[in-house]
C-alpha cells in the first residue's frame, strides 16, 4: 500500500504505466486497483482539505472586486465547479489588477511631471514613492530611496516612527525643514503633509508635498535688503518722516520720527494716530487735507516750547486707480533757515538802507544796458529805473547818454568824470561819476556806477572864487576903510555941527542931505566890509520902511529913465529882527532882477510894503513859516515874465536866463537864503508877457526902537552932558572936530593926538577924568592896549572905544576887556551924545 501511495503521490500515473508494462498482469492488476483506490481516497481528502482555502480565496477575491452578493459568492460543492468559479473570479481580479497597474503608472508619470517634490511614506516613515523632482533635487535614484527611512533625507531625524507621532507633528500643517542631498548639502524646504486612510479609517500612508525655499529665501532676502535699504534711506533723512493711512495711523516712519514720537518701533506696526502724538490743536490737519484734495499741503508752525519753527509737508500716494491710499508726512525744522533768511533780510535791509542813504546815485546795469539795481537817490532824484523798476521792469541805461557814450566799462578799470545831469525837476545838477566793472561769480557782464551830487560843492567852489574876489575887494576896502571913515566922520561931524547952529531953511535942508549922504556912505562902506569879509550878521530891530526908502533912492540913479518907480509904503509898520544890510541886499537883488526883465522896454517897477496876517501858510505857498503877523514886501514889474518850468528853478544856485557874462545866477538864490534865515518866506507869480511879482514875508516883532535909518532930523533929541573927558585921536582934524562936538555937548575935554602921551597924562591926572574916549587904530599904543593900561590903573574908569575899521577887536571882545561902549565911525552926534550919556549915567 505504501508503495502504491508513493507511486500515486510521487511519480504519478505516467511512471506507473511505464512500470506496469514490465510486471505480470496479475501483479499489474493488483497494483492498478490499489492505485485507483488511492486516487479515490486522495480526491476525497483533497476536497475536504482544499475546499475551505479555496472558498476563502474566492471570498477575498470577491471583496477585492467589491462583490457583495451572498449567492454569487457561494462556492459550489462540486470541486470542478468550485475551481471553475474560483478561476473566473481570479480572472476578474487579474483584469482589475492590470487596470490598477495601468492607472498607477499613469499617476506615477503625472507625479514625476510635477515641479514640486512629492514623497509617499508609510505610517512608520518608510519611503514608498518619490517623484522625479525629488530625485533630481536630492541627487538620488528612485530605487535608492524607495523602501528607505525618511530620516535619510531629512536633516536631524525630526520624523517620529510611530503613527501617533506622525499624526501629531506632521499631518495638516506646514513645517519648515531641511533636506539632505546625496552629496551632503542642505536644502531648505517647506512640507505640507496629508494622510492616506484605508476603508476602516486607519492611517495607511502619508503624502508629503515639499516646496524648495531657496528661491523664496532669495526673494525674502532681497526683500529684506530692500526694506533695510529703504529703512536706511528713511533713517538717513535728517527729518521726521512718516507714512499714514486714512485713519492717520502711522504705517511707516524713520528713526527721527521715532525719536520725536512716543509710539514705538519704526516699521510694520500700526501706531497711534498723529492726534495722539502731536499738538491736538493742529487744525486744519494737513494729512486730512491731502486725502480730501489729493494735493500736497504745506504749513509752518512755531513751537513756543523749544522756540523752533518747523515746516509741515504732506504728500499724497496714489494707487493704480488714482485714489489716495496713503499720505507721506515730512517735518522739517526750518529754524536755521528762518534765522538765515532773517539775517539775509536784515542784511539786505541794511544794504538797502545804506545804499538809499548814500548822498548820490548808485546803480548797476548789464551789458544790454538794463538797469538791475538803483538806489533811492537814483530812482527819486534822477528818475533812473523808476517807475519801471518798482514794477519789476528795470530801466534803460540810455537814460544817461554820457554813460552810454563812454568806453566799455565791462573791460575797463574805474573811470571817473564830472558830468551834469538833469534831475526829475529839470534842474541841472553836477555829479562826480565813477564807473567800474563788476566781476560776478556767474560770469555775467555787469557794470556799476556811483554818481555823487557835487552841486553844493560846485556852488561852494564858485562861492569860494567869489569870496576870493570879494576878499581882494575887502583887502582893498579894508586898507582904505579907516581913512575913508575918518573922512566921512569929518564930513558928517562938521555938517551936523553947522546944522546945529543953522535955522530952518534951504541951507538947513541942504545940510540934512549932506548928513544923510554921509550916513549912507558910511553904511555902504560897512556893507562892503561886511560882505567882503563875511562878517557875522548883527540882527536887531529894523524899521524896514526906512531901509526900503533909502534903497529906492540909491536905485533911482541906476535905473534907466524908461522904468518908472512906484512906491506904496505904509507909514506905521512893526519892526523886524534882522540886519538892515541884508534887507537892503534883498530889495536891491529883487529890483535888479526886475530891471533885467524890462531892459528893452518901458515898464513900471512897483515896490509895496504892508503888514498882514498869515493864517494859512500852506495856501499862501509858504508851508515852512508859522502863522502870524508879517511884513509883506512886494516887488513887481511889467517885464517879459517867465514860463512855469522856469519858475521851479529860479531860486537854484547858478540858474540864470541871462546871457553869459551878464549874471552869475546867484542873486535870487542869495535872496532865498536870507529870507529863509530870517524865518520868512518868499513867493513868486509870473506869466509870459505879463511880468513877475515877488512877495517877501518877514515876521514882525513888538517894539518901536528900531534901526535901519530914519528921516534926517539933525538937531533934535541931542542929549547934553557934563564931566571931563580924555579924548585920544591920532587924526588932528578929527581930534579938533570931536573936541568941538564934545564941548558943544557940555563936556570938558582934554585932547591927545598921541596914545603914549595920553597914557602919561592919564597916569598923572586919572582922578580928574570921568571918561576916556579913544580911537582904536593909532601908532604907539592902540586903543585896546591903552584901555588895558587904564583899566589896570583905574578898573572902574568908563572907556568908549571908537574905530573906523579894525580886525583886531570887535564889540564883544571890547566888552570882555571892560570897555563900556564900542562905536563905529562915522558916529552921528545924536548917537554919540546918547552913548556918552548912558555910559556916564551907568
């Protein structure tokens, strides 16, 4: 039996058939029966043993194919049918597996085409699949990675091998890690992991999608560098700078803004609004105005706390639609600039003030002749650049032809000349002109000029020349004045003596005329001396009517017979405080001017003198005088008259309408100066062909004791006296005359014609003399020296000093020496008697 089983289970039927052919038939039949029985036993055993596994295999295949029909899943009891059904199920399973393999290959191709790294892991961290991007990234082949642990490529072994660790650390999150390449380098990656679950919901795998962060890191680094550079640029700006949103929150600021702001860090933080950092009263808000208007805004504000002045600027930032999304606020401390501007303004003002007070014209012009700068004198006096310069349009240098005709000042050195220019009032004035090039830093061709007004200097030069002429006359006049006054003194004295003893009649009238003529001659000598020597004026109360009458008598002989003189002089007039010589000079100059206006025709010269009240000096044309009582001296003629443009210049020095050699142009200028010094005023009216009228207003004073001459009335009011007088006079004729006059006045007289002898006489008999009357100019001792000796011997002795002309002593100096009275020859008897009476009585 064992042999049969071995044959059946071992070699099988083919071997048995080969062996049975060699056995006897009965033995072969026995063996065959045994083998058949064995096969039957084997089949029964196999059914029992194999049917359960086959049923289980079929069930598993059905589960894979998702066949849930219980009848379809039942295994037939017939083995052949069971095997056939199982074979059919296995064929279906094979087809399904082929489809899945094809689908898996398709997905592998797709996953290999992904640019990102993809890794499929088992729950324990074993690599089941990697795509081609992962292999290229790490330098491995797929076969080198599949089946290996994830720690092979993940630096630091961060992955845990338990499902719980995987779920808690990886799934559903993005984490940063570093892949290790095959050659050992590290690659920064960002992992995004998701789980694979089976039908039971259990974790069956992990899919990891990784992004290479190197490009992102490069971009982030560039961004950080850009932000750092932007921050450095922001911080390099030396002013607070901030970016604000519509709610005025600070989005970005530099360190200077941080230093002045309590809000904290510089970037990335939405900080407090500006109202919580700055003065809450900053209204209107510049940032809000920027958002509202879309235009830049600016404002200056002074901080009283630190004294600084700041400039606040706000600028809009637009998006692609043109809407304002942010505002840049810039704060700039302009205290230094304000101070510099103030200094510049002060400097400019000082410069302008200085230039405007230069007593001359200063101007600058360019190569095209355009005036770029002109000071006030140039603008107002010469109309240089005005009014155009005031409107921002410079004038033309061609306004000064003399300048335009000069050589090129832009290349020449300083040039100087004396020029005559007409001012805005058409007055010709003299200027000392200096022209020079200006070296400008911008290489502009500029030139400057300074024109100093030397009109007064020229006037002074002319006056000096005139003074020198007069000095020569004065020297000559001074040389003969003493002798001439002595002669006049004799004439006047003897005429007055004869008049005192002559009854009224024709002879008395003739003597009166001699006295008046002698007095006029004496006054004329005094005027010549005073004018030539520029003696100090002696202001005293003057009866102007007497001066006017005497001047007209003198003038009558100088006027042609074709000119008629009409006088209209009020009899009772108040005196004025003046020097009679100056009043005489004013009238003579005005009448001479009238004579010139009527030189070729018949005419009338009218001279009137009245007293009037002036209530409105401005309306009268004399705004500089005060309201009050004035003498009105009117001089009018019927001559040729003057044009209006000439009237404005007639009082200018050296202005004359006369031909050369016929006038100096000083007459009316002198008149104007005299009247002004007397606090008076002068007006003129004229029409061409209708003559001219001058009005001289002189302020009056109270009182009747006035000088200026009087009508000849010799022999009245002669004061008699008594006492002994020592008379000292070196001129014998005058000594005899004075002795007769003094004796006639009631005095006892001792006469000496030698000053040294007079001093000896006084020494011997000084107690006998009540008064000493001495001449000034004498040989030996002059009158001053004799007086000093007398006063030293007898300090209280009255002395009267009389002189014809002397530059050694004046009245003030005489009084300082102790001399009681100072008289000038010739001395009228009436004045002599009054002076002696007053000195002796005092």
